[in-house]
């Protein structure tokens, strides 16, 4: 049976617009010092957001990861109370009642839980960033979500707003719907896209 995986930030709820990733990056640089600038997929995030996520990607599996993730998460948690639901969030309940569903996010687990509770998103299976999983754009988090759902990755569909979601879905062998949030598409021309979350949800419900 098809499983549906949702990205969280700017797919279900906008947290990033309210998160001080500039301050988070300063905290990270104080912790890790100079670091190689890893090339990551181009996406519409601020350069500070990309840099934070790239550093966490580099640190996955290392002793520094927990402290680095905690530093970033303090800024993410501060944004939760002012985070904003994406148009169509109320339709997600219909997906949950019909398909095995999970959230797969680069946010920390505490921030993920707080956001989903605040906006009453009824998806209990959540794969947030973890020390033992390479984050998106690697496929690891998506494959872990499928394992938790008992779903075959090849029958699953990832819904997300970023090229990082797209690359992770392709690497995991999954279907993908890119949510453009009514901006220009950042996805490859052959990717399936929807203008907003509501349209993406209707697509999997029909
Ligand atoms: Mg996102």
C-alpha cells in the first residue's frame, strides 16, 4: 500500500521564516571552527540555513553532532510559537485516515513535536534529524520512515518543497510531488509539482 511522507518545514508548516539561522550558524561556527564548505543542492533557503544544514550533514555520526544539533534546535524551538501553517494543512487529516503517513524533517525532534502539536497535525510517525541517519538529501531518513510504517519505499510518495526532498526521494526510489508554494519551481522539469500543499494532497487523495 502507498505510504505518504511529508516534509515539515514550508511543506506543512513554515518554521524556517521565523528561525534565526544566522544566530544558529554563529553558534555552530563557535563549536566546530572552520569547516569545509560542502556543496549541497541549490534550494530557496537563506545561505545561513543552507550552511547550518550542511554542517549538520557533515557532522552526522560524529561526537559533535548532538551538541551541534542542540545549538540549532534552540533557535528552531524559539520559532515554533510564531510558526505558520501552510495553506491546505487541514486536508492532511484525510491523508492520515487513508494512508500510512510520516513526517520526515531536517528539524530536531523536540522542535518537530512542538510544531506538530501546536498545529494539531495528527501524524505520529516522525523521523527528525538523528545522529545515526544521514539527513536529506541522503535517502536514510525516508527509508527509516518506510521501515517504521512497514511500507515498501518503491510504493511511497514523498511530498516536499525543496530540492533536498526531491533528491532524497529519488535516492530512496520513491515517488515525489514538489510543492512550489506558488513560487518558481526549483525542481527538475521532469518532477511532478503542485502549486501548494492543498493541491499536492488532493493529488494523492484522487
Ligand atoms: Mg521544507
